[in-house]
C-alpha cells in the first residue's frame, strides 16, 4: 500500500489515495502504471503539432488487372499451397470501442439485416472462414483479440451462439493491452473504485499476442503466415491466395491489400514511402495539395488506402512484438470529461521492415466497413455492397 501511495503522491494523483483502502485490485493497478511514460505522453499531448512529413513519395501497388493470366495463376498457386498446408492463421481485431457506431456491446455482436436473414458481424467472419477452410480442406486457426472492457461480453456471446459452428479447438480469444485514461488536466479517473483504462489501439496487437502466448501457439501449430483484419468490414477477404502469393514472390515478410481512395477527402489513411520506408499517413495529416495530385493514369497519387487487410510472416510478428510502437494522441469526451486517449496503430509496424508488398484490391470486393450509425460507412452502405458482391 505504501508504495502505491508514494507513487500517487509523486505523480500528483493524490485524489486516488482514499480509494486504496482495502482495495487490492486498485493497488495492483497503480503499481503497474508506467507514470513516467504517462507524464511524457501528457506533455506531448499538450504540445501536439502535426508532424512534418519528411521526404515522402508515392508507393507502387501491384495491380492484379495488370498481371497476365499466367502470372496471376502462378501467384495464386503459391498462396494456395500455404493455405492447403494449414500454414495460414487469421486474427480478428475486436478490441475497439466502436464509439462512432454507438452499438451497446462489442462491435462483433452488432446485427445486420441482409435480405431475409439477420447476421452478427462475428457470424459473418465465422461463416467466411468456414467456407474458405472447406475450399482448401483445412480448418483455419482463428484468433480474436478483445479488450479488457469487452472480453467477457464477447466470450459470453460466442458461447451463447455456439461459436457460430467454428470448431472450438481452432478458436482462441485473447485480450489486448490497456492504457489508463487521463483527463486533459492530467488526472487519472476513478470509476467503481478502479482507475479507468481503455484499450490502447490496434497497434498493441503484436505485444499483446506475444504476452498472451498466441505467437507461441501459432508456432506450435506450424503457422507461418498470419492475416490480421478488422471486425467490421463485411467484405474482408481473410483467406487470399493472391495476397500470399505476391508476398512470397516478393520475398517480403509483410503485406497489405489496399483499395484506391474514392475522393481526395475520403477519410482513410493512405500509403506512402517516407525516407524509403513504408508508412501510412492518416487522412488528417495528408496535406491538401498532395491529397488531390494525380499520377499519369489519372489516379490519386496518394490514393492507396489502408483498409486493415494485412498479412505478416510469423517472423515479422515476433520482431514487431519486441519493438516499441509510438502512441498517437486523441482528445475525446468521455462521459462529459475531456480526456486524452493514447493509441498505437497497427500500420506503424510497417516501417520495421525493409520491404512490404502492396496489392491493390477492389472496393466492391474488399471493403464494406461499418463505422458510423448512418451515412458513409454505415450498416446501410455496407449491406448494399455485401448484397451486390454476393448477388443477393
Ligand atoms: P477503429 O479504429 O475503426 O475503431 O478500429 P473502432 O473501435 O471500431 O471504432 P471507433 O473509432 O471507436 O468508432 C479498427 C479495428 O481495430 C480494432 C477495432 O475493433 C476494429 O476492428 N481495434 C481498435 C482494436 O482491436 N483495439 C483497439 O484498441 C482499437
């Protein structure tokens, strides 16, 4: 108790001290917090400026439409071998808070109506993986990343729904890391006797997988390639032999499938190269002049969008798990209080590798995200895209 109290005093968080009495869980929480890091991040948040982009260049994506039939078939054959030998695993990132959608409960428990049937987002993913597994005669190991906040609800929901028929021995749920929330005044928040924490962004996936011994489990199973995608894109192609084939052919350890941005102001991050390394620039950080520039084919020069459709070799995952990833800072209003939220982004891992394969996909076949309640990227637009793709 003494140590926790001292820490709280030292870092100007005395308002937490009265809650410490007979509260071992809170004490444990306090002892685990890296106050130095939190202080540094707060300082950074207060002096936040948009970082200058240094020496950036557009990126070249492989466009499958430009490949010959033979080239494409050879690449697909390579990828097919990996999948048929059960060397591919899939990870679904489901630790987000889904604030924009405003659904109560984990985002994967959100239900959409497709024609006459209703489906949950987790069900769409499970159906997809079952269908793809059958195609290649394997059961694909499926890992779902939750957060402390939604883990129990996710587990209960999956169990109630009998895991949507996914073989239980091939389905694993693990919890991602957390970060305390802090008010813009620099104070920790106490809720129900504990310090309020929130998931620290999908970029913590690498360290979280290592900590939860997911990478070890994959190794034991002979998994070599890992697809990592989001929970909320109902057209996400998780088992893609062409993406794997292209990556193998390039000798890369990581790859990403993009789609072309539909307008300069579409709210998606885009790929570029900065000082020779692959980087994703968030839409808020791309200067307007660059966002409208066109290439010789009349396409947006900085138009290859990151759609959370990423592939990693297991060696790449192991490496990413040991490296520090930067925190991005957002100011959010949480229950009426202005707070800083610190998040790591998965795409920041790309600059750890010499070469990343970028394959251009197609919006109508790869991207039907559910982000907002209404308007763009809403259940309505996503279902429309889904129905068109499947001819429903
Ligand atoms: P988004 O950044 O779109 O966040 O996540 P979100 O939680 O779905 O929605 P908003 O921004 O609060 O409205 C993209 C993917 O990354 C996962 C999400 O679950 C989603 O699949 N994610 C996000 C995590 O797994 N952990 C996080 O800490 C954040």
